[in-house]
C-alpha cells in the first residue's frame, strides 16, 4: 500500500511540475512592465540574475539589465535620493540587514513609495514581503508573479496587493544575484517597492513602472561618490546583414529550434532539476513506454543526461537564430558546473548531482567536448560584437570571455610541448574511458570504466580546439593562444594529414599513427583547411567525403556514415559477440545514415561554395525529422554507438546548416 501511495505522490508531483512548466512556457501573465533604457541601441553594462524565490530557483528566473553595479560597495550608500520627480527621505530603523529604507514622494502626482534594499549572505537574513506584511496585521488580497519585460531582457517580480483597514499597498519585490551560481553566501540583494494605493490599481502600476525605469537607468560611478545621471550616448550599433535567402527548410528549421528549446530543463521530463543544472539541454528524446533501442532501455539512467557537446551546439544554434537569452541560459549553466581548474565533464545528469567534485565515479573528461563548450561561448561573443562593438565593454562580455579563457587554459595543460614526442603540438584526449567487455555472469557485453589518462590525441578533438584557440586569439589578443594555435596547426598538417587517403587520420598515439578513416576528419577537416588557406587539400578531402556516402533502403534516406571501412567495433572479439554469424562485419556492410555526420558534410559543402549539394543533403536528412521536431541520430541502432532516438546533435546541426544557408555572415563566422 505504501508503495502505491508513493507512486501516486510521485505522479502528482510530476503532473504539478508539468503544469507549472506549461503555464510558464505557453501563457504570458495578464500584466507586464515594459522598460526602455535611455539609449536602447546599446547593451546595458550590467546584468543580474533575478528571481521571485530565494531558494530554490523558480521557472520564472530571468536577467535584470541595469546601468549600475547594484553589488558595488558604494551602490547602496550613495543611491540617489532624487530620481526624476521622486524625492526621497531615509526612514530610521533598527534592522542591520536592511541596508536602505527610504520614502519617496512624487512631486507632481503626490504618490508615495517605500523602497527597501536588503543585502545579505545567509538565508536567515531574508524573508518575503508577505511574511512582513501579514505579521504587521495586513491581509494579502492579491498575490501573483509578473514579468518585467525590457528591451534587454525579461525578469520576474512578486506582485501583491496588501490591505489593512482603509490602507492599501501595491507591493513588488524580487531577489538579485551577481552571477548564475546564485549562491546566497556570495551576496544576495532583495528589492522591495511598496506604493500607497489611493484610488485605482492602474495608478499604482504607473508609479511602479516609472520608478523601476529610473532605477534601472541610473548610472552609479564606482570610483567616486555617486550623483544621479542618465546613460550617456554611445556610438550606434551595427547589425548583422538581414537574411539573404528564405530557404525551403525554414519550417523544419523552426521546428528544430523549438524542439531544442523544449529540451531545456525544467521541462516535463525533468520538472525539478538540480539548482546548478538548470537550463541545460537534454541530449535525447527517449521513449520509456515502448523501448525499442538501447537508449530507450537505459531511460532510468540517462533520461536527464545533458552532454556538453550537445549543449554547445544548442548555444551556437540559438545564437545564429538571435535567440540570445536561450544561448545565455546554457552558457550560464556551463559557468555553474565548470570546475575550479576549468574542467568540464563530458556530460551531466540534470535530476541529481552526478558528476560533481564529491561524486564523479565513472565520469569522463574529453578535449573535444570542452573545446566545443568554449568555442560556443566565443562564437556567441563574436556574433554579438558584430552587431554591437560596444558589447566588449559590458560585464556580460567580460564574464563570458573569462569563462572561455578558463576552459581553454585547462585544455592547454594537455598540449604536448616535448619536441621529441610524436604528438608534439597536439592536445591529448582527456581522462577516463569506457571499454566494452563480455561479462560472464550476465552473458552480455557491458561497459567497464577505466580511470586513466587518455594519451591518444584525437584529430577531431584537435580540430575543435584549433577553432577555440583562433577565436580566443581574436577576442583577447593573448600571444599564448596564438603560439598554441600555430603549434597545433603545424602538427595537424605535418603529422595528421594522410596524403594517400586525401583526408586527416583519426588520431596520433605516442607509439603510432591511428590511421582509421573517420567522416568528421574529412568534413570538419575541410573547414580547418579552408580556414588556413589550404584549398587544394580541402578539395581532396571533399572527394574523400563521398566514400562515406550510403543509402538506407529501409528508411529510404541517403546520407553519410561515420566510417566507410573497418570493424563496427574496433576489437574483433567484441565485433564477434555482436555479430556471431558475421564476425568480420564492417561499416561497409551497414547501410546506416548518421544525421549529425551528414549535416557536417553539408556544412563542408556550403563552405566550399557547393550550395546545391548542401541543399540536397538538407532535403534528404529532413526525412529524419520526427513529429516532435527532433532529428533521429541515426537510421539504425548500433549498441553503445548510435541510436535512432531524436538527438540534440542531429537537430542542432540541421538548424545550424539551415541558418548558415540563409545568411552568408553566419556561414563565414562559423569555424572561419
């Protein structure tokens, strides 16, 4: 009986979480505040995380843009007593946590407004306005959450009407943090605004809008005592060229982007994610009710998994689509989970804390995944700078640039600098690996974890790292990044290029060259070769790509596979276990189309100027889009390697290629 009750409670909890998510996702509140900065053509210099809940976060969490640093030591001390027609007078009180308590009077409308600011580093220093008012004998007649919509972001406020006898107050309050980690101990700020209602509620709302507008526009100079001032005009921003082509893939692209957005937690799958994992994008859409694939059968273990590579692709796709808030949400998640040393685990559960500093059993680090995470951040920064060069002066730019630098500096610790080493110039693979072995007890193939350093240098990973280094050189002008980039470039050309095959090898070991031929080392290799001016080699690689072409007769889809030769599983003993009647089965024997890899080929053709070829690939791979909007990762399942489940990788790559096809500037900016 207790088990049934537990299941009922769990089901009701998930239903409630789903309803909350649906309400937030699809329904706007019936009241909102629109604030416009004095100069809306520039980026506000400060952005803060805002929410109506102190802990945990709510589904309404957003960002509050401002012209002043609300967390500056001088902000509260020198906050102006005159804001436009509002003239303030401090109210004496005995509470140490209340840093500012002031009554403002509007000289024209005669409205009265109480502003309270509470700053603290411990949960006990805060309580909600409802608690304060009700303990003083007020009744809370209305309690809601409203969105404050500005031209530079959206954030929530708790909105309420309190009444005591003939007195009525309109009250708005919200919490602020200086960074996405939202750690109370690092400093939290509570704003509370109370307005006396003398007649209509609309009049109080108008006063609230006016005061908040002035609050967000006041400039507070940190080096000297502050005087109120309005934002000064900065040179007008430039914009990216408008979309040049409305492609026939626009509908599929929009469905793909919406699918990616729906993978963001909290959602119906993970309604209550771990605090620091919020806004990660789930890597797969899995079927727990009718499992057909290994992925689906593993639902209880991986349903909440968010891979760094997949999330990096999401950042790029959102940025290219000018959905900057969504891109920033994911980058903020990167910032929350990145290690003190700059390391990122390959993937993260979102429903619990694995992996973390205290529990990372069987977790892996991969150079490629971290490189993509850093690259996505730098791509966002470069596109924003194209639109608004003054963005480089904002706190947001400096924070994201610092995050990318932290990730890259960790990667560079793995670059081989010993000239006698055959891997000289390359960055090695990471830490930890899963090896397929036959388990005698279960009589099945299982993954066995080995916690060891990956000394192999993956060429795919190093191509990823090259473009992160290049972007960071552009953004920071740091000579260290130029030196590391040039070293890596030389290593790729002199040690990884296979002239006979016309493409890059798969990797380099200390003992030998890993000469397996992988699709990404041809397609992504083209982007690298074009970037450094090696057009002839790029054309050779383009010809080599076609060896991976395949048609799946069952699905009626053609595209590209990850390898064109070699065993399905590298080890013959494992290959034999999966294919006992065909122990030498190779990639040439499997007509599997891989969406992610095929779309990488499309991007390569697009970069080579072969637009029609790129379009034909997009058209064909669009057959792999599911009704939900997600793209199948592959047309067939290969256990432990490929799954037909809708995936973030395939879906984001489709959106990226379609967007690049529509806008020449985006095409040039990506892996340029």
